[in-house]
């Protein structure tokens, strides 16, 4: 177990690169969410080639994308907060 801790010399050495990495990821996820919100009509509109594409199915797809986006934001904010 002591060999495992010997690899990391100091927690302070790794904090800044991790904060930079998670900040860049957070900005990318926020921008991706804004892109999806801006183009939601094009991305989640009715497809005439799909017979079972109705209002409920489209809203369910949009809800799933929003849920994954919220969870990604939550994960990245918590990682930045804990460092």
C-alpha cells in the first residue's frame, strides 16, 4: 500500500492540471448543451420516414438528452468543487 502512495508525491501538484482539464470539459459540455438547445427543432422534429415518430417519442428523446446533459454538468461541477 505504501508503494501506491509513493507514486503521488503531493496532492497539490496534481490539482491545477485537473482543474484545467475539468474546466475545459465543463465549457465543452455547456457549449454542447447550448448547441442542442439552439437546434432542438431541427434535431428533434418529426421524421416523415418513421411511422412511429409521434409527439411523445420526440419529447422522450429530448428528455433523455437533457438528463444526460444535466448529469454531465453535475459530475464536472462536483469534480471541480472537490479538488
